[in-house]
């Protein structure tokens, strides 16, 4: 009987079985950006101001999912007339294609940290495989509201012509670098 208290203490100290955790994107801190070479002269940048989605992470099972929707009408190139042109039929055609998405059922891990995801990216109604890498993915207690928040920076590259976005090639390059700072609160 003297072993019972020691056994109970050991069981209480053991890590609990980790279940999948669901997170909702914080749209105030998740802004997909892109950069593309312009006329072989400079790198031009743009971002999308409205993004929603869910991330599910099971650290113990090293699995999870990502389901993100980007509103292409929220494009922000820093110039109102250019933003308007980018929403048109020649570019993001937001009337016909009001959403871009990234969906993944396969997350990559290093220990219990998410390092990437393999999924599908949909742009202009075309869906293609996309591998995303995460830098500095981490979870903390938010300093203001004390809720668990996870985040990192996701990066990927696409060829825009593979999605039918061919306007102004080759003056505006085919290769586009995507960078997405992501923050999400635990549900």
C-alpha cells in the first residue's frame, strides 16, 4: 500500500493524452502576401486583407488539417486603381471566382512542431497540389487575453500560368512567391 501514493503521483505527473486541437484564424494577423518580378526590374508586392479558416493539430499523432479561404476582392497593392484592375477579369476575376483556398490533410512535423503541409491550392477555379513550409510555428498563451494562440510564417511558390493567370507574361513573371503570416486562436 505504500506504493500507491507514489504511483498516483507518477500518473498525475505523466503527460495527458493529447487530442486534436482546433484553431480559428485570427484575421487581424493573417495576411497572405505575394511577390513577383516586374519587367525584370523590381520585386512587386501585394496582399489580401480578408482571410478565414481553421487549423487542426494533433501533436501526439503528428497529424492535422488546414482549411483556409482567401477573399481575392480584398487585394491590396497600395494603389486603388491598380487594386480595381487586379479584381477584374484579366487578373483575379473576383466576380466569377470569389474565393481562393488552401486545403491540407497532411501536415509535416519536427517533434511536436508543424513544419509544413501538403495540400491543394485553388485559384481561378483551378486546383493544383501545393507544398507549404512553416517557419517558427509555435503556440503560446496570448499575453493579453491568455488564450492559446499558434502561429508562424508559411511560404510556398506557384507558377501563375498553371492557374490560368497569364495576363502580362513575361513582363510580370510567372513565378510567384507566397508568404502568409498566420496566427490562430484555440477554439
